[in-house]
């Protein structure tokens, strides 16, 4: 036997040993697939649980909180409008009192300044009233749209 044949024979033996020790791709591939399947199974179970919890929360909100919100809004709108009407009534009464006071006083210079001041105050009150009213209407529309969208998402 030649020397190169001995080297070749020993090289083939070493190659076989190397393959048996380090080439474990089939085993590793199987372990990776098993781990992946286990992860997907556990993840899908938790995702389904999360979906059911979300549906329960949305249903609870739809059943209880939308009605209570609309009731609160309806109650508060009436109260707010009553308070604003009372404030406007008081402002008108003050205006009437000012007119009678102006008629009873002799000096007119201070009266003009007070009248201008009073008109500014009334303009500010009217402006604030309209802002509050428009903000409330806008928020009410937004709330209705939001809950309509939630209702559509639930269907």
C-alpha cells in the first residue's frame, strides 16, 4: 500500500468522524421546527385570549358607558343652558339698572366709560357663551362619531 493511500484512508475516516460530530443539520432543523410550532401554538392561544378580552371590554363600553355618557351629556346641557340663561338675565338686569342709574345721575363722562365697559363685558360674556356652546356641540358630535365607529368595528 502506498503512503498516499494510507493518508487517503485516514482522511476518509477523519471525514466520517467529522460528519458524525459536527454535521447535525437534520437534528437542528427538527428542533427549530418543533420550537417554532410550540411558540406559534402558545402565541395563538394568547392572541385569541387577548381578542376575547378586547371584545368583552368593547361590549361593556357599548352596553354601559355610551348610555351613561349620553345621559350625562343631556343632563349637563340642560344645566349649562340654564346657568347661561340666568347669567344673561342677570346681565340684562344690570344693564337696566345702569340705564336707570344713568338717568338719575347728572354727570355724563363717567357714564359713557361705564357704558363702554359694560358693552365690552357683555360682548365677552356673549362670546364665551357662543364658544362654550360651539365647543360642546363639537364634542357631542365627536363623541357620537367615535361611538358609531366603535359600533361599526364591533360588527
